């Protein structure tokens, strides 16, 4: 089965769901899932709809044209995306020296859990190249320092275009991206970072957590924006800890929860379920 997934958002208006579902019915499609949400404070309508196009009577070009025409009437023409199940998004992974998230992503990828292709890994260090080699993935080292940041990001951008990359994962990539780079790939870069209650920033967060006797360790996966570690949140989770846990125990649990949350965020993204609205995510 081949399916199409439609994502739209627009000002709420009667008849949107009816017009699209009727269009699918008329052209011999079969709806698989339909999820919608109205953000009442902003009067904004969101919808994700997936349908079987195996026997659809229109070509993809004709179908997209018809949906765009309907979008003019309901004012979603500029906020409409269509994805096809037989076209896998292409992912680039950014890494530094930590390898736990990279291993987890690649093992899930090898097991067929992630509906994407991974042709490229970019790093500011050569340390993890042997992992990329095991999976037959190109590994490019782009050294980054305060003096060459612009040149490095230009080189990374050229690689992203060369490999036709659709989105990026910062798998513990220990560099802050420039506002220009982030804007160029808005809502296409996902990052993971640890979370504590209360929050600890800066160096040695696990040591700070032990000193304060925290009872939860967690992780947050989010889109990257220019507010460090505070972009629109995609996925979060926590794990209990106790006074018996050492700093090393916290670090192990922290790595485990980071891997889990990052893979959850990737699957949500790859299922085309995320809308970003006023710096928060709506996941349908």
C-alpha cells in the first residue's frame, strides 16, 4: 500500500474536513487516519490526514493541484504539505565525541524502525568515523572553532544540499549553531538535552543534581531555534533516581533516557505529525 499524508493549518472555518474527505472519496481513495485540532485562542485549525492512494484516480500532480485549489477557498494553500509513504526523508546526523545517541539511531535504522534514509554523518571530530564505517554511511569531518564558524557552517550547508538532506539530528553535537544556519533550516533540526527538576545549566550538571538530591532525571527533544535548548518541544520523558545513585549512575540513566526520547521524537517527525505554532508543537 502507498499512502499520502496531508498536513494543513489555517484559520478555522466550517467545511474544511468535509471538502477534503469528499475529494478523497470521489477519487477512489480510502482514509486511513484523520486527526484535527482547533487552537481556540488563535482560532487556528490543524489537520493531519493519511489516505491510501493505491487506486487513486488522479496522478500525484493532479491531486496536489486539486488540493491547492481547495486551499485557496479555505485559506490553507500556503500552509499545506503532502508526503508520500514511498519517499523516505533523508537524514544527516551531527555528532561530536559522545556516541550513545549515534549508536541507538543507527541500530534502530538498521532494524527498520526509522522510516528514513541516513546517507551522511557530520562531525567536528574524527573520533566516531569507525561507527559510520560499520553502517556504510559517509562521515565528513568539519572542524569548528570560534574563528572559522561561518566557513564551517557554509561547508556543512554545502554537504546538506549535496546529499539532499531533509532534516538533521544533533546527536549530542557539542556546538551552538548560528542564527543564520538555524533560520536556513527552520524546524528541520532536532536536538536532545538532559532535563532535571530543578534545572541545572552549565558544567557538571549531574554533580549539581546529586548535590541537590533530585529525584528525577529526564531528557527533552526539541526543534532548534535561537533560544538555546528552548525550542519547540517534541518529546520528553523522565526516570526516577534516588539517594543511592552515584554520579556515574545518573550519567548512565541520563544517556538511556536521551536515547529513548530522541528516537521518539524522530518517529513523530517521520510520521509527519508535528505542527509548530507560536513556539510550541501540536502533535496529531
